[in-house]
C-alpha cells in the first residue's frame, strides 16, 4: 500500500522512521505499534502510526540519497499519547460554541472521565477526534458554589479560566438541571465566578459573567519583570519588538495594540510570545486594533490552542489594557473573528463579559 501524501517512512539500520507532516521532525517508531497516536514534541501535531507501517513493507522510491543518515528523534522524546479510543468508549458529550470558541462539554455529574488531560488531546483533535478549542468538565461543587468547572486545552494543559467556556458551562448547567435559577456561582481554578442567564422569552439569548478584578502586578500574572505593573512593555518575537500590556483575569494575557491586525501571521508571531522566557507559565496573546474608543478588533493566540476565533478572558484583558492606556472607553464592543462580545470595566475595576453560547449537538464516543 502506498503511504498517503506527506507521510514518509524509511528503513535505516532496522529502524522505522516516521516524519511529522507539519514540521518534518523525525521519530523512531520501531517499538510503536500500528495505529498508536502521539504528539510531536516539536509542533504538537497529532501523529498516527499507520496500519500499513510493517517491517516487511518496501521503502518508497523517492527517498533522498542520504535518507539513512537522517538525525532521528528518539521514541523516548515522544509526548504522552492521547487516550485511546477504547478508554473513551461510551462517553457522552455535548458540542458547544461561544462566539466561535468551540468546546467539548462533558457532564461529570453523571459520568467519570479518567485522565482528563489525555482525554482532551483525543477529544479536541480535529482530525481523529470531535474537534474543539478545549474540553469543559461540568462538575459538582466543592467549595460553596453551585457548579464547578475544569478546562483543558487541546494540548492537555489545564487552564485556570476560560471566559467563553464559562458562558457555555453556565448555559449547559441551566438547561440540563445541574443548577436551578438563572444566576449561579461557578467554581474555577481562578476562584468563584458569577454567571447570569439572559432570556428572550423562554430562550437563553446570552450569558453575562463576572471575570473579577484584573491582576496587574507582574508577579501575579506571572511575568518575570520588575515593578508593580507591566504596561506598554517591549517583548521581542520573530525579530520584531512588540509593546504590550500584561493582564491576568485568572489566566495570563499580553495585549498588543497595533493597526492592521488582519494582516498579521499569528502562527509566526504567537508562539514566540506565548513561550517567551518572561512568561514562566506561558501566556495568551491579543493583537488589537482600535476602530473607535468603543469598538476594537481582536485576534488571539491562545496558550495551548493556537489561534482561536474568540477569547473571552482575552476580550476582558483588552478592555483593561485599553482603559489603562487611554485607548478605549470602559465599555466596549470587541469584534472577534467568531462574533462580537460586550465587555465592561466597572468603576470598582471589575470586568464583566456578555455574549452568546450555543449547543450544537450531543454525541456518544464509539470506538471503531
């Protein structure tokens, strides 16, 4: 059988070598069984060892002359594999979206999900899974709230907060009976957050959430910088210097104001800022263009997810940074590629976010 385009394997010194289709990293998969999936540590692309990858298969004819001398990344360096299909068998889930940010939502009142970090890698995978910007667990409360949220990025890392995810969770809990009433207190890793269901007749039209007071001290974000605030500070990425403002609304953000955000290549600019040594826990990055003092355009590179169509806490961070720099009013519309969000910074400094949340479908994970 001929390997699919973009997949190249060679045999060298009795080894089987698999090339990542995204970054061309080379893995020795001699000891890895057919069908296994793992993450490329270089670019975090999900790689699946093909079923035809047998020791007796003939080598492709279009190999480079020095193919046997390629430097191989050891199998020991392969990122932990996502949860296998059998381990997720029978899992019920709901696909939800908030302003273009999509999530796999699991009702953990009714079912247990072991190893949620690994499960997130499988469920969020857009080729081999459901496909999503994150995994949301709806859990019984533990610390006096009405419901508890855990959020995992597609790379398996757990995030402290997610604004669009919180709105989706609130609507899910309201519709499915985990919470009675339209106002609820949600436990998150960033603390207790309030959510209010806004109705049009009997229909849930929008959800308003409180993101709390922003943290501005570098030590609280965290950012390795002296001083009590990191406002309009320079960070280098891809050979360019960007001036930005660091804000935390339960998770870290670096907000860069500049014109022409539609033309930026976030896949190039985002990763070096996200992983910059100044941010020991990495950071989300917002590139923002001010249209008017009450309207901005935002693009976001999310920590652990890449560019997403929206970011709720990022929109809140933009509002905070905009008021600090005198670029925006305290109540703004944030225009994202997935739609608009309404953000307000109150006189007390608290940040509120309002926007839609939609259930798309429910599903059952079935192994092939």
